[in-house]
């Protein structure tokens, strides 16, 4: 038995590279007719690798953003190419180490029965002293594996984690984002205060003035003709009742009582039931969220439904609530004529400002001809 193919380390390395490239080419040819399924499979492989690498490094690999699926797909495909090339090369060291140990031990044990056999280093084994040298070669392979494989594995795990994780924002980018978010929060706060002030000034205050005027009429009536004061008393009571109802409406617009009493799902279901356009609630398991987050989601639905009723010309609306990657996701879809522009309407701008205050994201997709999809994702963590 002469020096067989694959016994030489360089031949083994070349063989591994060729096999890897052939496998990559085969995968590409198989993938071309079925791109959606292949991309889904690649995404699943990448998700499994994130989980495996996170456990190995004892550091979870951050999940990609759901907002930019195209970037995530490109990152996963680049990782697969890395796995099929550099990954195979990195895997040759542990495989070659184990193979070298096994081959040299077998050669040292059976050299008397195999004429002209050589070790993996190409040295002929013709005596027991040569066999001892072959065993030393096997030990060297084992030592090489023990010393090099763990750091190599950790290095490659870090490389995979870096390729699979979403890109890290620079400090300047993050500072700019935080500054913009803070400005949006202040704008949203200012707009909300102005709205409350207008509601109190134009509604509640006017009704309280009417109560005071009616009470003044009651006073005069009591002084002139007490028996004729009853209509004025009833008018003052009605005015006070209207003022109280207006005040309750203002308070409800700050934080709807239905949220505290029945929760977000029931509150949104109530909005859907009261909508002038037939509205369906598509509900999924929701994460536990702070009251402010649920209130923001509630007002997003309310504003989106109001806009759809006023401007969309739709005859059907679907509201979706779900938890996704630690965020509360709200989608409002109508089958109207589309063309919604958040740069022109105050309602859609208000949604942007309200969600930006929570460091969330807002996406409005409204091509001409419809449909219109308003999608917000609000971080639901503490």
C-alpha cells in the first residue's frame, strides 16, 4: 500500500476545497429555480447558527431588524458563502487532526502486513523504529488538534456571529438618532399639550361659562320670582352635565379608561366596532407592555381609522396586533385608493411623532390605487 490519495495533508486540503466548491456550485444550481424557498431555508439556517453560536460563546447574537428584510437576506446569503468557503477550510483542521491520528496509528500497527506503506508525512515504515516515529507523528497530529482547534473554533464562532448580527451603528449615528428621537418626543408632547389646551379652552371652558351664566339667571329669577326659577335651574343642571361630559372626554383622550379596564385588545376591538367602515381585528399573542406603550398603540389605531374613514374611500379595514422581536406591532390596512402622504396630513405626522418618542418605527405604504398599510413597531420592553 503506497501513499494513498488523501493521506498527504496538502492533498487532503485541496480535496476539501474542491469538495466545498463543488457543493457550493450544486447548491447554487439547485437554488436558481426556487428562490423564495431557498431564501427561506437560508434564513432558517442562519437563525439556527445564531442560536448555536450564541450558546457556544455564551453571548446571544442580536436578531436582525424586521424592518429591513432585504438587508437581512443579503447578510444571511453572505454568511452562507462564508460558511461554504472559509467554514470548510476551518473545518479541515479538526478533521485532518483526527484523520492523521487514526491513519498513523493504523499504519504503525499494521505496517508488517502492508509492504512499502508510508506515513502521512510520506516517510516509509519498514521497521518498528519507523513505526514508533509514525506513532510520534500521530501524537503530533493529536497535539496540534488539541492546541489549535479550540481557539480556531472560538475565532470562527466570533466571525459567524459578526456576519450574522445586524450592523452596529456608530456612536455618531446613534447620537443623531437619539437626538432626533428626543426632538420627536418633545414635538409629540407639545402637540398633545396644545390639543388638550384647545379641548379645554374651546369645549369645557365654554360649557363652564354657560353654567355660570345659567346660575346667574337662576339668581335673578330667585330674587324676582322663585316659582319661575325652575327652568333656569334645569338649564344650569344640563349645562353642568354637558361640561362634565366634555371634561370626561378630554380625560379619556389623555389615557382611555377602556385600556385600564379591559386591556389593549378589547380597547382596539371597541374602536373597530365603532368604525364607520367594516373593520376586522386580526389579533395575535401580545407581549406585556407598559401602559404608555399600549396607549400609543391605541391612539395609532384610532388615528389610522379616522384617516381611513375621512380620506381612503375604502370599504374594508383590517387591524392587526402582534408581538414581534420584543416589540408591539400594529398594522392598519385599508383597501382604499391609496396615495396617503405623511408629509401632508397632520394625523399621519402625529403617528410618526408619537411612535418616535418611544424609539419605535413607523412605515406607511400607500401606492396609488391602494391598499394603504400603516405599520408601527413600538419597543415593549422595560
